[in-house]
C-alpha cells in the first residue's frame, strides 16, 4: 500500500527543480514572467488545447518535440502572462527563438520551451522579456513567485503538493502550479498547469497517466464554455526518487482533480461551485455529453446565479444535447430535493422552497437520472454572474 500526504506550499516540495518569477512590465505590478529549470534535462509530457488556432508557444514546443523524436527533454521552461503570443504567425515562433538565443548567452539552455497566456493577437515584447530575465534568480525555489507570474484574471494563486510514501519506506513528491479563471471549457480546460515530480517515472507512463488524469479532472470542468488557444498542461520529472505506478496515478489524479475544482471556484465572477451528475444514461458517452452540456449552458448558469430552481432549463438542455432521453423516466434532484419526475411535474411551494435553500449554498449537486442504463458522468461548473460580464468586457485593460 501507499500513503498520500498533502503538503504545505507547492513546487518547492519536489527535488531537482528551480523556479522563480519577476515583473517584466506586462503587468503594472506583480510577477508576469517566470521559469522552471533543472541542472540536467528533464522529461516533459504535455497536453495542449483542442482549439485549431494553437498559439506560437505550443507550435514551438511541438517542433522541438518532433526534432527530439517525440520524447522531448529540456532544462528550461519560460512562462509569461498578459500576452498569449497567439495568432502571430511564424513571426511569433521566431520571436521565441530570438528570446532564447539572447537568454542562451547567459543561461545554459537545452531544448528550451515557452508557455504563454493573455491577450490574443499581439507579438511578444521581446526586449522586456530579455531584460527582465536577467533578474531571474536561477537558484531560487520560489513556487509562490511562479504561481503568481502566470495569473491573469485569477483572484487566487493555485498551487498544490503531495508526498507519497511507499510500502518499502521510499518516497516521492508531486506538485503543481496552475492558472485559470475564465475561458474554461471541458475540452481540456483553459489554463496553464505545470506539474513537477521527482518520481523516476518512465516516459510512457507519463504520457498515459497524464492523459487519464486530465480526462477525469480538467476535462470535466467549465466556467464559460470557451476554449483558449494556449491551454497547456506539462508534466515534468527530475527522476530523483522512487516510483510506483499505482501510487503515482492516484496522486496525480487527486492533484489534478483538486486543481480543476480550484479553477471553477475561482471562475470569473463565480459565486457557486456545482456538480452536474448524470446517471442512468444509455451509455457513458451520453452521460458525459449531458453533464458537459449542463455545465456549459448559459441559461442553467444564470438560473444558478439567481438561485432560481427552474428545472425546465435542466430538462431542456438535456433534451437538446442529442442523447437518448425520455421525460417519463427522467428524475432531477438538487442535492436530495426532488424537483422533477413523471409523478411530480410541477413544483409545489414546499419543494420549491427546499430547492431554493439548496441553491443558496456555495456548493451543491444537480443530479439527473435518465433511467435508461448504466452510463454515469460528473461535470463541474459555476454560475454566470454580472461580474463575469464586467471582467470580460474590458479584459484587455
């Protein structure tokens, strides 16, 4: 057996990496440029956005990966916020190469890669990045500085760490920083996430387990149904400590699930975290489709914000998402309060009051049983508030 223990702080709990953040002038105050590095090249497994317009940093990474024969190792990851370097064409990739060419004069770089987040359609301010990078403390292990450097509309930094103790007494660690509050959609989840581990994990396991973890975590959450051009998850291993596949998979799943819920809780203008549980679907894919449709629906989200137990929005969303369903078999509950089944189609005063009380909570479950089979899936979402509009109406400022 193994034991997973949550630790204080973030990346500093992992052996073999250095990280820091500085201000380059993209933000008026606070960090906006950071790095992850190691003395020796480390393995990187990555998952990127499903958006067809992938940003220059992703295209740059994929080219480096192709040159490496599909299994990239690097010793340096550069990260910036406020500028996505997206829709910038070949020049956006050339700008990254130029930045690394300059940094390489002072920092030993092996297959360096970059990750960016921010406004789409503007080239990087190379001079600012190159100048600010001179202020990096390359020996620092400052997880907080990196976690804040990648924030955009986030209101809180997001970092998490676990220690895993194996039955034979050996240990390894896994930790992450991530950002995300808007443009969150279950087609990865709009975000940057950097997961570091000192486990001696084989590259094949990195790819397999990261994909499975993302499917069960980041691919289940939604804030607004939009998918960015820059979504990135990277899993990096220094291979300094022990490894056991089952233990690592459990820790990675727990880490990514908790981080995914942090994204929803910090959704732009969000006031509520809601689990959309669909069971009794004809198959697993139908359950997944319905749950994601509910987590993405603006009408469902606004009803949640208004604390209005209008189950009609739930039913109509399920009926419109293209899956097999039957109004005679459908049941809808908010936590344990029954809102709809074939024998209870109209809300009476008592059930409406009880449902309203559930919706006043910061977190609750909307459960839909389709009564058709064994398919089941849970997606996570939040409400859509006035503040979401205000934040995104003047995002570039």
